[in-house]
């Protein structure tokens, strides 16, 4: 599959129609294009961006996490962690950001707050602090729930804040890496679930998500020269090609604006 190409001269509102239930394209914090970007929708594992942010703010990468039975009992995407295994925080962050494993996510939540319920309360307080006024969490990992929702605008803002942490940016930009238990008895090969990374020119993150209710979701970050674009897609049936099309168009638009002396 070949990624990247030139954009055609059509209006974005027509070009992007039907690609996602909600989307926003932002350049350096400013909205370029958006569609129902303040609509409350399930974010699936894009939730883990907030989980990672709290972990980075409230622990250190070398801190040791002991996996509990609550984490092992998680459903959905899992890494197969075992109760009693010990990991460094940095390794578990790699697991949740690249492989989106819910058992690792739950283990981190418990490590930071003592249990998931208290961690979710911290998530919601942090969301309010940073102005995510249409976001509410009921779990740390992104499971569907009627009161678990966010918006494309809020997720773009959350991503921008998370990207200020060097370790977050480093991890989401990896094509693949490994994680291991502290004792080295088990090693996990991790491959980034974000298919843009390593394939689309300039792609450097950020996170994928999927549940039956949320559909296919994506936060993508790409940079070419001094132009950096964040794209959020919620419920996008063909998210990879849609992302390529929208990012291509954004970079072409920015090049035209720059050549005209307006950027």
C-alpha cells in the first residue's frame, strides 16, 4: 500500500462528506476543518490518551507496577498479563499506546490511584481542569458506556497536552518495540496499531480505537517541515484511507497558503 499523494482542488466539505461521524483537522491548535466536532460520541481506546497523560503526570517511567487480579480480569484487547507480574511504568505505557491492551491499562490505573474507580474520578477532574467540557469517563480503557463520551474537539485538545510529554511522543511514534517484566522472564513484542506510523510520510502518532458502538476511531499526528497537523476521526468506517486523504489535503492546503504569503 502506498501512502501519500496530491490533493484535488475541491472544497473539504464535499471531499470529506461521510468519511466520519465527527472529525476535526487542526494546525497548531487552530481548526482548519471540522464536522460535528462538538458531538458527544464514544471514544473507544482514544480514552487511553487521558490514561497515559495521568500516568505521566503522577508517576515515573521507572516506577514498578505489580499486576493485580482486577487487571487480569479485563475484557477486550489484552496482552495476557499475569497476576503478580511486575512491570516498569514505561513498559506498560508502551503496551497501552501501541497495542491498546486493557489489562495493562487497568494495571496502570490501579497503580496511580489504588483502584479504577478512583482513577476515573481523577480522569474526570483532569478533563475539567484542561477544558474538556463535553467529555466524561466511566472507565480507564475505553469500554462502551452511555456516560463514557468525548468529542473530536476535546480529543484534539487532550492530545495536544499529552504530546508535551516527551515519553508520550516517543512511544506513539514507534513502529515497534518490546516490553518486559522486571525480572525479564517474559518479553512482549509490540507493533503500533496505528498503520500510518512508518507508512504515511511524516506520521508520528497518535492512537487508534475501536468498539462496536464507537466504530473505528483515530487520532493522527503528522508533520512535514514546520507544518504539523492533528486529525481526529470518530466512527470512520475506512479510517486509514480517510486519514490519508484528509492529511494530504491539509498539507496541500498549507503549502498553498504558505506560498501565498499567508502562513
